[in-house]
C-alpha cells in the first residue's frame, strides 16, 4: 500500500480557495474541438499542439515538450508530450495529466460506414485538457502551495481494441524517460465532460493509491459534488497505469467510462461532440482538484 507522504497532507477545506470556472473550462474544450479531430498526423493535431503549447506557456513557470516516435501498423508518428511546471522550488510535487490526442477512427460508431473516420473527441481528449488549462490559469494567478506539473500526454488513443498496452503511448514514454525527479503522486483526468457525469472509483487507481482515492472522494462528498460516487467501478487501462508500472508514480484516474450512461455510449463514436458535454461537469472535477491542491499542507 502506498500512502500520501507523511509530510504532505490534505487539510480540511479552507475558505478563500480560488473558484474554478466551468464556463472557462468549456471554452477551452470548444477551442480544441474547433481544430477538428486531433489524431496524430492530422492538421487538427498540428494546430492544437501549437495552441496548447502557446496557451500553457502563458500560465506556467516553465513549459517544454517531450518529443518521441511510435510505429503503429507500419506507420510512424512523431508525437509530443506537452509539460508545464509550477512552483518548482517546493520539496513536494504532484502531477496532473490528461491526453490531448483523439482517436483516429470511430471504431464504436453505430454506422459501419463511418468507423474509419477520426472522431472529434470533445469528451475523450478535450475534456481533461480543458480542466487542466483552467487550473493552469488559476495557478498562474494564485500559485499552489506545492510543485505541480501538468502533462498533456500524446498517443493515448492510438491503441488496438483488445490490446490494452497498445494504448497510453505518451505516458509510457514519459514514465520511461522522466524529465525531472519523480512526483509523489499523480492524478489523471479522462472523459470528465460527460453531460451525465457519474465518476465511480476506478479499480486500478484504488490498487495503486488507495489513500489518495479516499482523500479525493471524501473531499468530493464534503464539497457536495454529486458526480462522484463512492463505490468501485471498472478497471481501466489509462495513462495512470504505466505511470505506476514503469515509474512507480502512484497515480489515480478520474474517469466516467459510461458516456453518457449505461444505456448508451458515445465513446469512440461521432457523437463525442461538445453538445454532449457540460460546463457543470467540468466545474465539478475542476472544483475538486482546486480544493485538493490548495488545501494541501506541507512541512518542509
């Protein structure tokens, strides 16, 4: 079992914590989608890459990229993780991450004729990044009490159905090639914009870092964020898994895999569009992370 470091603890919710804007976050989501699908090699991918680097550079203390290559079915892709850092002088350090690429094919779409076309990825891709961009803006205005690194991972959605380890290319490369000292823990956001948001506890997250899971879900209850459900859900192979398996970063995944609910799923279909996402959903996730980060107490 891996616990939160003894010298970095979560205090009770303090007053005066900066407010997270779901509307601002949703604008970041819409902006990413305005470039079209962001699957590696596409024009939308290139435009969004430049936008994310430029936007993060406006907020973070330090921004740099981590380029790498992957080969999928004999096609080689030039990919890049985008990294922004805040308060690097602190002795305590957490990582916040989300993937910024989108699925190159709609392999779950109900229309077989559209399954080879790339998806827009409003929820699966843009939503986690949108929350982290708004957090980056808040960190710029009000520096966090610890070091925070935001990583936009590339190549998460290049995998093959039924082969979990063919996904999460960017986090795997990052974990194999850490560009700085290992953070004490990590939180990954994926598919957090669902208009019908219900976030249960992802099973791999609970195995990797049960204490952080308990702290987050307890704070969600305190903040009365109804999207967070205090029960175990699916086990998902996402960017948090290679962070732990390859670099021993005990990371958790905040994800709503039922998009929008148990009776319908827009995951990897052409229904993954902004109209099926919600500013309030982004607000709930962003509010939890804002309170989590700003309520951390350290004794250096």
